[in-house]
C-alpha cells in the first residue's frame, strides 16, 4: 500500500485515500484501525524522512525481559548478567 512509496507526499496521499475509503465503507471492524491511523499518521509518515528505527533496542529489551521472567530467583546478579550477554551474542 503506502509503504512502497518513494516520497512522504506520495505516502501521505495514499494513506489519506485509504482512510477515506475505509470510512466510506462504514465497517465497524475498521473503526479501531482508523483511529490508530489518525492518531499515528504523523509518526508513520516520519519513516519516509528518517531511515533508522529503534527496533534493535526494542528486541533487546524484550529478550532481556523474557530472560528475567525465566530466571526469577537467581541469587547472583553476575549469573543473570552473563545469561543476558550469552543470549544476545
């Protein structure tokens, strides 16, 4: 859809078209999606101006949280720390 666009203006035009088309259908299933797109469209379109994301950091934090849940009861922080470093390499 609009992720394949080469410019922000083109993506904004396609995103607006999608929102208007979905609103015209009046499907209740689209209501939450349209609300989300309306609230986040500015930030979604920012991806065309800036090529970097925080996806790596989010993935790392998620992996650490899983280890933390599974490692409940470690008596030694060094063991916990080593487990994190070992899994992220």
